[in-house]
C-alpha cells in the first residue's frame, strides 16, 4: 500500500526512464588489421630501399667491382689469394651478365610492389574505400613475386656454387702442393661458410615473407574485414 501511495504522491519527482543502449558510433578497427597494415608499410619501405639499391647495383655493378678491385690491389696479399680473388670476381661478373635481364625485371617489380604495399597500407589504416582490394592484391602479387624470386635466386645460387666450388677445389690442390700458405686455407673455409650461410638466411626470409603475404591476403578476404571498408 505504501508503494501505491508513493507512486501517486504529487510531490514526488517522476521517475526518469532508463536510456536505451546506444551503439558505439564509428567502426571498430581490429588490432590484427592495424598490425597487417603497419607491417605492409614497413616491409614495403624496406623493399623499396632494397630495390633501389639493387637497381643501382644491377646497372652499375661492374663499375663498382672495378673500383673495389682497384682498392684491393693496393693491399698486401699473397699472390695465390689475389689470383683466386680475381677469378671469383670474373666468374661473378659473368653470372651477373648471364642473368642481367631477369634480375633487372625482378628489381623493377620489387620497387613497384613495395610502392603498392606502402600506399595500400597507409590508406587501409584509415579504412579508405577500395584500399582493402588494393592491399589484398598487393599481398597476392607480392606472394607470387617472392615465389618467382626464390626460383630465380635458386638458379643463380646453383650456378655460383658450382663455379665457386670448382675454383676453391683447384685452390685447395694448390695449397696441398705449397704447405707454406696455411692462412689461405682458413680463408677459403670462411668464404664457403659465408656463402652457404647467406643462402640459408635468404630462403628463411623468403619463407617468412611468403607465409605473411598468404595470411594477409586471406585475412583481407574475410567478410567481416570487407564490411569495414564499405561506406
């Protein structure tokens, strides 16, 4: 009864209705999408810098080797090592000339794809219209490019290893005839280890990039992610 009187009390302030739930305004950007965009920008920037350096090395690599060769001639090294170094430089130059056109095309593609990843990543951070498709296709093309680059580098590495191993084997036979050249054998071992280590590191990085681009392209294809870019 007291509740009925309190409800009919004219001196009591009316009870305000509870406000209805208001959905948050704007679109919530997932953290994985932000991470993907930032990584694409970072990888694209590094790829663009690496591509420009590679373009210069491809176009002016012979002149650079000549400068480095002239600088190394002033150093006091054993005649056997100088002869081996000159042979390695000549064979490297011959291999680079053999794969000049594929290497140049790969470098130009790397620069172009890196620019797309940077531009697409920046626009996708702001959920700009059509930026999802741009970044998604950038990841797909980058994935195909890295696979093709792995094949090209594999062929070049096999050519290089075959030549280097032959030269180093001949050099080792010369060392066995001249026992006074002991430090040169250690240098030969260091060169072989460095060459194989560089190959292993390259393919590890290639695998990481291929996995990243595959994940990025599939993530951007999700309907929930696509809905964020519809305005």
